[in-house]
């Protein structure tokens, strides 16, 4: 299961994302009863009246958040070029994962945005108090408590500290408290520990979910910028598969993985 | 980070309020007494479908006894000889090749009795219940009527389905690979392993768990362990990244060649048997104050705070390791009587003296 040269391969995997989908037809299912689906155009809702985001979602693989792509019912739109500060641009142009090392090769967490940018499905679990994102990528997760405030001094973490609230039918998630050790995407667009992500999720219809990301990081980018994408609900019965990065990862255990210096 | 922190935190599991030292965040909707303290005796909440709602932060830990030795309640002859031999080898190596704590692989069935390193979060929705562990892995338990896969791709965390038996959530799991351990001591299992968990939330603050193991290729009969777990109020989970700054694994050599040669005669082991109570500490995370040392055949065992027996692996004639929770030395007084035991750990030492009385 472990793809030991994953960081380098990811750049190429984007091409295969569409081709790879039939493999996932083997996802567990078959014996699953058909989920109750809302009629097209209507948004399913929870008992509390909020849009129901529960489900396993297919979404665009985004190795490069600057670009725009479209595949099937899914699309994503980036700003074209990113408003780098001069120092950040110089650092980005110098970055070469083959030389500098990509932390994901050592099975370290992708971090918040890169987990959404990874090629594998995401399951959303929603209760009135919490939204949880279950990422197939490395079987990681992230929990968003609803209606809370950020702690005054959040512990710097790989996935950050999130708080969620409803603005009408739009879920707004605010995330800060990053450790600054991750990159935004496979291409290596960087961020600092000052990263602030504003994320909105809006169920467009029974089958589609739109996510808009605003990346605000004054240490890296001169102005906030956006990336918008559309997720598609997977078929009833299709679920997440298990993913272990460490499994049979001899490149890592035998010391062949080049770790970033810092 | 791989091993040291995990052992440290397991030690912490013995304390009640350790989580509060990390983060203090009031839990929304928590029933409280008049003085504002959490009220664990309040009734268990119900989900919108009328079923008990298990959602929340829980310390899903069976305690160090079963965590160290999951078959503590089985007879020796119920463990297949190959499984016993493999367990003994892993124990003798002090867990140096532990797939979870050393190789950073998924916990597998151990998640069920250890729940990660700190609190774990249960999120319950009508069709699926997820258990999120602080090592950033999760389990999904499907309640949508599906059946367990007949010929599954063996997986680390297994496949789980659940149903309600009255107010008890019954979870059946199978489809595990055979690479994980059932406990910290290293009891193995095969791909035939089936587990049944029964979750019953008896009050806001308490849940009873029963876990039945059935693996006829390794154990001659099924067995069940029972334990209670507590709701963890007014805090949040923190990330635990096993591979972060990992520098331990190359230093884990198990026992040295010299230590492997150590054989402590039964009559010497018998001198250590007794109940020891803490007399002094130099500052330690080990909060147990009562240690019961017993002998089972030629195997010295230790139980902490009534939490089940763990085998002690000899490192010398007087020094032993249960792998979990430090190293233990029995110290003779001027008359040659062993009335003192010192538990060494990174966080400080515990000096315990033998309680007078018959052995």
C-alpha cells in the first residue's frame, strides 16, 4: 500500500487521477442499503435544519493550488499566480523536493490544506456540535468544533485549530495555529506559522458540495488569495479505504528518505 | 517521539485529570453541579434517533494490566504454543519491534483497549460512528445495515459494523491483518481474529465496555475483558505524530546479550513476592501507590493499583522490566531481606516498601 516515492510521484499522479478511479470501484459496498437521496436540486438537511454535509466525497486532486482544472463533475479554480512576497517567491523557486526533501516522504502529516489537496476521497461526519473530516490520505482526520472560539494561544499543530459556524446555509471554518512545517500542495507552495485559512462549504445540490478556501498568510503572501473547488458525492456504499504510509516503507526505515532540514 | 512519549502517556493514564494540564476548554453542553464542576452522574444523553449518544471525549483505556497482557484471564493451555512462544520472544525483546510504538504503524486491535495515547473522540451519526484517536488515525463503525465483508483485504484497523441491543452498541469487527499485536506485551493474532465490543453508556461520565476476542488459530477459546471508561471533560485532543522527530528506534536494542543470559532461580524470585507501598518519590508521573508482586510458575508478575498483572522480564538478578512503566529493582537490607523496591522512570523514582505480613 505504501508508495515510498510518493512525494515525487504525486506530481505525476494528477494525470492518472481520472484513470485511477475505476480501481476504487472495488471499494467496500454492494451489501450497503441504498442511502436515502434527496431529489436533485434539493439540499438534504439535518434535524436542526442545517444543511447535511455527511457523506463520502470525491474531490479534485490539487497538486497546484494556483491552477484551475476540471474533471467530470468536479472542478477547481485557482488564482493563476500566487501573490508571493519577494522572499517567499525566491524560496519557492529554489525549492526542489528531490534535493530538499518532502516531509510527506517520512509519513509526517500532510497538514490541513494539503490533506484536502490530496487525491483520495474525504468523508464528512457532522453532528450539531462537530464537523469531522476523515481523510483517506494516511487515514488522518481533522475535527472542527462548532460555535467555539480559538484558544488565546493555540498549540502549534500540523492540522491547526479550527472553529466552525453557520452563515445561513454556508459552513464557515476558520483555522489558525499551524506549526509551519507543512506545505500547501504537492508543488510545494509554502506557508508560515501565521497561516490563517478561511474555508466555506456550501452544498450546491444533492450531489455537489462547493468549498472555497481563502489563504491568508502575510509572512508568505502579500494579499489573501482564494481557491474554489466542487466535490461530488460518491455512490452509496463506496467508502474510504485504509491507508498506511508506514507499511513496508523501507525507504524510510532504511534511511533512504531525505528529510527536510527544518 | 515514537516510544518515549507513548510510554510516558500510558503512565499518565493512571492519573485522572492529566488532560487538564494541557488544555482547559469548557465542554459545551456538559451537565454541571451547582459549583460549576462537571457532573458525571447526570443521565447519558440521547441522540435524535432516541439511541444513547456515545459522542464525546473518552479515555478508552482498559488499564495497564490488560494493556500489557490481554490474555491475563486465560489459562496457559488456552494459548497455542506458537502464540505463547512469539509473545515470550517479543516480551524478552522489551517490545523493540512493536509495530505500533516503534514502527509507527496503525495500532490495530490495541486501539480498542488503549484508545491512542490520550483521550479519543467518538462521533456518532445515525449510519456511522467514528472513533478518532490522537495518533490521527480513526475507525469507522457502520450502522447502515451492511454486513461484514466476506473476503476482505486484510487491514490494520479491521472492518466494523454495529447494531443496538437495547441501549448497548454492539460492534463486530473482522478482516484484520496479522501484523499487529493485541497488547503491549506482544500477544499475536491471526487474520481469523474476530472482536465483539459492547459499549454501554450508563451515565454522562461513565461507559462500560466489554470486549470479546475470538481467534481460534491462536487461542483455543474466546475470552472477554470488561472495563469502565470515563468521559474526559473540559479539554480537547492534541495531535500525536509518532514519526515526528523520531530518534528512538535505533536505540531500542531490547535486552543486551548479557541481560538475555539472565536466569533468576525460582527461589530468588520468591523472595520478591509481596505487596509494596510507596514511601517516597523523587517526582514522577507514576501515581500508583500499591504494587503487588506475585509469582506464576517461574514468571514474576507485577500489578499496579489493582490494575491486573504484568509479567516482569529479568535484566539482572534483582532488576526487572514490565516493558510498560519503568524498571524495577528489589533492594536487600543489611540482613539480606528484600523489603524495598525502587521503580525507576524518566520522570523520577518511586521507592516502595514491603507491607509487613505473610508472603
